[in-house]
C-alpha cells in the first residue's frame, strides 16, 4: 500500500488552517506553502527542501520579519 504524500495531500489544509488562525488571532503568518506550491525544483523529495528551497524560504522569512522588527524599533 502506498502512503499519501504529505505535501500534496495535507499541506494545503494545514496552511489554510494556519492562515485562518493568524487572521483570527491577528498575528502575521508567513505562507510558505503558497511560496512553494507547484515548485518541485525546490524539493529533495515530497516535503523536504533542497538547498535552493532552503535559501528561498530563508529569503522570504527575512523579507517578512525585518519590517516587523523595524516597526518596533
């Protein structure tokens, strides 16, 4: 029997729940799922980034967090 792939089958539901909770709690959410959806070139396998994926994720996280930190300074 084959196991369902996590990224394809479960990540969309998890990402939507995370976005919804962020809206409800009024906290920022970095939507990594949307950043990588349909972009297999950034993955080693079904759900683990390769080096390019890690770099892309890190860049997005920095772009998202730095302005939030600057607002507080």
